[in-house]
């Protein structure tokens, strides 16, 4: 196959392996390699091993399974080697060879878990706090007894707003925004979805909720590519009418929006104009506020917010290549003191840190971040990723919130920061 564009290379990470000059910049930046010698590093398990992975022969090594998928290696490579993407594909081949344990099958389906536990959410949440229950989960499934697990919501976000749930865009599309809330908001953090509706509504937007499934990133991260592609196909089918109508699709999880923008094509290999158009239509909430909604936001007179916060930009946000739009907007809030995280990664990497054998690595990766938050006695740690919030809150005992929680208070929509 003749490569004629950079997009061709971006779509097939394995084809960029020969661009690696072994400069070791990826190894220097890798947060996992910095805390464990068991991981050979992104250079070795990525482009170096990729040259010897035959498409029809088993992968002989499994060190790549320790890659957390944070994407740092791809971002820092001066030669454009898609290290993180090829690592994800190698991990999927290992799963094809060896199978996925029940634990990974469960952890990769947060939407299903949310549905199954919704009816008795209160009892399930209490049970997950019992040490004996957590010990049983660790000994039988390999889910770390120390790792934080999110609480299930008794009501879903969509059930709170049935009038907004539509399958086709209305004829009048001016000022319309389609919200991709994902399974985290729908089943675990519906209050964040409510905040998003209030913020966009105050700026004059009408928000609708298209049919949608989990983005599929947890499945992809656990090497279950076929299931992830199935989710991608479902989301493409239900979101395409809104894309075709020119309606922006806005999300509050930087992981979900990255999956829709980039991973469907670059990791799962889903080609075509439709997937490209979907990716171009998707924006993170603060990316949207700083872009298409910027003029409306400029008209807002922010109220004072006398707080000290630590802002941590999640790994997935950095892979959007959009800077830190939430930080740019937070800087406009009077009296808000913002400290910036000095850590590349919080460590959890979705389901990575929840696994018994990886919990210690994930904790060590985030240790400097935890210490920074505690050392400066911040009121809140602010981060755009749900799993980062749960992880940081657990390890620091400091409330961790989405930047939308601060924005809602500074806009006068809420009287206090919603945790």
C-alpha cells in the first residue's frame, strides 16, 4: 500500500514503527516506566517489538499489557510514531490469543453494570464499602480491594430529562446542541449532566439527548476490540442524523470525546467519511465554550469564587491537542486561585488502576499529584475526567470536581460547588 498522506499513517499506527529512531524521549516521559522496572517502556513494547509482530503469528511477549494507554508516548514523539495506538492494538491481539478474564469483561462494561445495579443502587453502594465484600472481589475477580469504585445512581440522567431525548434533529436547528453524556453521567454522575444543561441553557442553547451507547473506550482499553467496534457502529448510526444536520455534539468526558474523535479511526481502524465527520462534529464542553460559544460566554459577568484549586489536565484531554480550555475559562473567574498539576498522569487510566496487579503502579504514578494537592491545602482538585476525579478524591480525601462545577457557581447558576 502506498502512503500518500499523513492521515494514512495516522490511521495505521503499525506503519509508523520504522519512523522510530530510538531517541528514548517516549521512555523518559512515560509515567509507568518511571515507577516500575517490570515495564520495558513504550519504545520497546511499541515500535521496537512491532517490527517483529507477524500478523498471523502469536505475540511472544506480554510486557505491553503494563502500558496504561495514557498516550504520553505518542504526544511527545518528535517523529510522529503512534506508539500508544500500536500498543493498544498489540494488547488486543494478546486478548485474542489468551482471552479476557471475567474481571476485564465486567469492568469494560460500565453501562451494563449501571443498568444492572440501578434498582438497588443504595444497597450495592453500601456493599462495596464493606471490607469483606471488597476482599472477596479481589480474591475471586482480581479487582483491587483498595481501588475506588464509583457509586451507582438510583435514577439515570436520561430518565431525569425524557423531554430532551430525541432520535432525529428538529427542523429548527439554530442554537441546538446534542449532548453526548456517556455512561458515566447517565449511570454514575447525573448531577454533572444537570450542570451541563444549566450552563448551556444559560448561554441560550437548547440541549437535546440523542440515543447513545457507552463510547466503547473501556472495551478497547481491555483489548475487546470487536465489542468496542459494535458500540462505535451503534453510536455512529444514532448520532449521524445530528452530524448531517450540522448540530455540534458536546461531551463532558474527555475520554469519551477522544474516543469519538480519534480512537474509532486510529485504534479501532474504523474508516470512512462518516466516522471522520463524526469526529469533526464532537467537542469537549470547554472546547465548545471557548470556541463556538465564546461570544456568548464573553457576555457573562463572572461572580467571585474565593477558592484555591488544583487543576489537573487528564491524559485524554492532552491527546485532543486543544490545549486546556477549562483552565483558560477558569482564569476568568475572579478571586479563584488556580494551581496547575505538575504530574503527567493521575495513574488510574480508566480501569487500569482498579486491577489488583496494577493498583500499586497506578498509585505510584499519581503519588506526586496527591502530595501536591495535600501540600497546598487546596479546596478542590479540578479535572475533566470522571475516573481521574474518583481516583484523586480517594487518594487525597480532597473533593475532586469537574470544571463545570466551578463554572456553574461563577455564572451564578448554583450557590455552591457541586461535588
